[in-house]
């Protein structure tokens, strides 16, 4: 009899916890933005706090969800670009268009030239290494499953920036891993 009561209590607690949790809560996404994308301008959510969306340089690329092998599209937008020493500091706004919804993240990103010739497993030349991480919320928007999501983002990657300071339409290459931990 006690085993039945314990089982009922455990089922009730599990049901209550899952019923009260927001969709996406506690998820970790491991996403690979990979391939070449042509440069274009697009507005991204407000960067400077004036309530108005801001113009950014963006690139569309293939997005691979490494946990479930789904392939979709992602958009990486670069703003507030400044040269620092031999590298680049920028604000990175990324739109991950997943089957479960879109999640938008923003990070302060560092980009540094490679010190050795660097080629990805797919044969893509990489001129720079990029990275970002913070313990603060980096999710600035979302739809469907990710509508009210909050969480952290870690970015580690390689990019081919041979044409970065070129003109609209010039491509840059990405092979970047984003780990998004949704709280």
C-alpha cells in the first residue's frame, strides 16, 4: 500500500513540475552556423537603447542542430564593429530559425586573426577565430517554443573574413558553434 502512495506522489510531483515549467526551460541547444553567406544590410533589435531598431551587416548561412541533426537557416548580424589591436570587437546578433521556433541571441564578440593556417574539416579556409561568452542573459527574442526564453550563449568558431571589409554581396564563411543554455 505504501508503494502505491509513494508512486502516486512521485507521479503528481513530476506532472506538477512539467505542467508549471515554460516550454524550452532547461534546454541546451548546440548549433553549428556553417557555410558562406553574402553580406547585406538589415535592421536588428535595438542596440543603443533608443527604442529603434538599428542597421547591421548580416549573413545568411546553413544552421545545423547538432543534437537532432535538423538543418535549417541562421542569420548572423554584426554591429558596432571596431578594430582593436590586430583583432575586431563587435556586437553579434544571431537569428536561429529552428523548426521549434526562432531564437535571437546577442553577444559581445571578439575576433582575432589565426596564427597558423587554419582549414575546417569541410575544407573552408579560416582567417579568424571568434568567441563570446557571458553569464548574463543573451537571449533577446524568440517565437513559439522560445517566446519567453532566457539563457546564456557561448560562441566558439572560425570565420573566413577575407572579404569582410568588402562591399554588399561579398561573402564571408562561418563554422561557428553556439551553445545556448535556456534557463
